[in-house]
């Protein structure tokens, strides 16, 4: 979407016009931020989902004239703390490769639920040290599409829920709860105690996921690309299954594997529903 080069016309305090100047608050799209600090969200679907989420506190929204008009047409109110800026002002903060669609928000991180908050129903995803924010964002997007109840990951060896991850999730960051645990094996054991069947996905799994005996509540466990499931993670699973693929390439990108696994599992669970 092309943006008009409109300037901010809102007066600031003392009659001054607030400026969008680069400085110490500059944010690079791939930068890590502290988990307790602000998160930066950009892109149409990402920011609109955050604006629609009553649990999300928006500290500041930078918006272009065209994006503000589009939000108004869609009936989406701007937060009180917003500033009209030019598209290149946002680009200077994010970097030239970030597709921001005229929207950049600084927000508080969402409050993370704990395992005890999860109802023993449906499907959850468990990520074993998947560190690429593009992959985690894409997994979140698939999780939202398949009505996954939560995503479980570790406090360490996981990307921050901001920037690139949020953009890749395309709004799913505000739709799928993320549960953070200190120790994945203990977190998986807690899921077992709550009645979840733990199914690890691995190319060397003993059975095809499509043939596995699945039931709800179900936790699908995904390992990092290259390393796969760690040994203790694998041992903690009830079942380790593979995706039988008919082509010459027998493995998928982890985000694609997550989407295919969710389709298979959702389809199987539907057949078991009363």
C-alpha cells in the first residue's frame, strides 16, 4: 500500500509539534529486548490485533496518514498516545527491510499464563529450543488458525515476543497464549499430570503421525531444525511420531511441519469427537 507523505499536525505541549527523530529509543526489527521491557509491533495485522486485544497496553502508536485513515474506515480507534508520522520515519526506526504498512506500536508485553492455567482440552504446542523468530512467528500463525490453546516454550533459548516474531505471527501473538517454563522436561511432566498426551515430532519417529493413536488433550512437541528433539525431551514424550512424506525430501521446515502436524492431529481428533 502506497503511503502519502503526510506530516504530523498535532500540537505538542507548549504548542510545539512533536517530532519523530531517531535517538536512543530507536528500535531495530531484529533486536532482542528484555522480556519485562516494552515490545515493538509493526505491520497491519500485528498492530491491529494488538489494538483489538483488551489485555494489551499500547504505550505509543506511530501511524502514517494513510494507515490512520484505513484504521478509521475499519472502525478501529487510535490509542490516546499516538503520533502521525511519515512512512520513512517508521522505516528509519525499523530498518529498510521491515514491512510496516504505516504502523509501529510500543506496547507492554502480555501477561504470560502458567501451566496450571491451561484447561486439559484441545491441542497445545511445545517448542524445544526453536530460536528463529520467523519460525516461531509462523508456528504461532498456524496455531491461531487451528485454534491451539497455548504455545509452551522455555525462558531461555527462545526468541522474544516482539519485532520480527510478532510480524511473522501476523496477529497471532495476541491470539495464542504463550506459556514460558524454566525447564522444558518438568513442564512436559506437568502437562502429563494434567492429562495431556505428549507426542514428539521427529523424522526418526517409530510411527506415522497419521497412524498414531491420538486423543485430547494433546501436546505436540517440536524440536529445533537440525538438532531436532533433545534426548530428555524425546524420552519425556509418550509417543514419538514422524511425518511420512511421499517425495524425495523427507523433512520440512519446522513451521511447515507444525502446520501439517496440526492439520493431521485436528482431523484425527474430530473423528474421535462424540
